């Protein structure tokens, strides 16, 4: 299968259970996988999928120890984050240092024609993000591309700061929770586009952080100019939930340089600045949205419980209160976000 033929199939969301290890291996389309069961007992596995155009989000559960082999086609690239490691040894492409104090800081990447070999433990649950590598590079500047390109040459195990890993992990878990409870929200093109941008932005942040590349410290004058240019870009399209990647492209600076500039000028990272603008955008959307959940997802908030907490912290009231005030609706209509 070529990269051009990778597609979501009949539906953008799905959940499938398997009682056969070979059937499980075939569930990730285009991965060219074969699985061999290493531990005794009946096999039980499952995969959940979300497709946002050709961006594929998935979780895979495998109940037995396996040897997994495969190779992604063409320019497809994927990363895997453990949600539950289960029991037993874990070896990914020869690397076995998953255990110990840094176990929560590990993730793996799948790419390149050599393929991968993965010996998994009992009860492994992995979250994955699969996409076209050329699209990701288009979101990075020249210096970042130089850091990222080597990652596409083969499968590897990586370390990254726990907060960066946790941010992507929590976003993926929230997206799957939303696909089960409110699938119509992810079927909305505006909401799906916001999630897609957020995921790719977090993926770049994770990959760059794993390479530990220091960035230049801008002078006070340059820092102010970068922040001013970033804000000018945001004013051109105030009703779009922008990402840090958007700002980096608009001002021609690396993530680390932009981070240092915002920290120097505003004493806050650009991610927090954009989050405040997204909360303000969601607050405006509550005036006309059909539900609190619709307003939240259109501004890239996928964990509705955390959104309600952040909203109350920012504005002193729950989003359901704001929504009812503008709609004069009964309390039960606000999606239960009390």
C-alpha cells in the first residue's frame, strides 16, 4: 500500500475487537505487520481509530506478549505513546530501557523502509499518531527541519520531558473519549480541523523536545518585535484557534526562540498566551453555540471537564452559566458541564 492510498475507509471513527492475533495485526491498515504470540493463553485485542483527513489517531490494546514486525509505507510516519505498560519485558528495535524512573518519559517512532520490531508485554495499551511526514516538515522552520529530518530514517525509542509527553497523551485520550460520547462534534469540520492542528503542533513540540536542541536567547528589542508580530498575525484571523506552529511560521522564528521572546516580554510561554485567547474565543462562541461542548471543541478544547475548570478559573464562572445566560436555556441543556 502506498502513502497515497492510506485512508480512513468508511467512517472517521471506529472500534474493533479481535480474538485472533493475525487479524489484530491487519487492523492497522498500511503498516504491513505480522504478529507472533509469545505468551500462552487466548488472545484478546482491540483498536480504536479516529481519522482527521489523513491524520490517523489510534489506541491499540494487546492482551498477550507479542513480537510485532512491520514497516510504514512511503512518507508515512508514526509515534507511539504507552498508556499502560502491562507486565513483562519490553524491547523496541533493540532498546529495552523502558523501565525504571524514566519509564514515563519514553515514546517510540515508526518510520523508514527498514521497518521495526517490537517485543511487547502482557496488557500493553499504546496510543498512536500516524501522518504524512512531509506535512509535518511544512509546519516547521528550516532549523527545526534540520533537527526533525533524521527522525524519519528509522524506528527509534526516545526520551522527552514528561510535561510535553503528558500534554499529547492527554489530548489523545480526550479525543477518544469525545469520539465515544459526542461523535457528532468530531464530525464537525471546524472542530475536526482544530483538533488536527492541535495534534500536529503537539507532535512537533514532542519531537523537538526529544532532541534537546537549545535555542538562541533573543535580545530585548528582538523579543518585543517577535511578540508584536505574533500578535499582529493573530489579529488578522481572531476567530481561528491558532497554534504555536502557526506563530512560528508567521514570524519566522523557531519554537524555542519564540518561547524565550514571550517569556521575556509577557512572562508567559506562547502556549499559555494562545490558551487564554482560545478561552476568550470559546466564551464568545457560547453566545451562539448550540451547546457548551460545541463551543469548546471549536476552539480546540477536547477534555470537556478540564475545559470547564480552566474556564471557571479564567472567568469566575462555569461555561454552562455563560451559555445559559445568553440562551435563557434550562440547566440540563448545557451538556452537563456544571
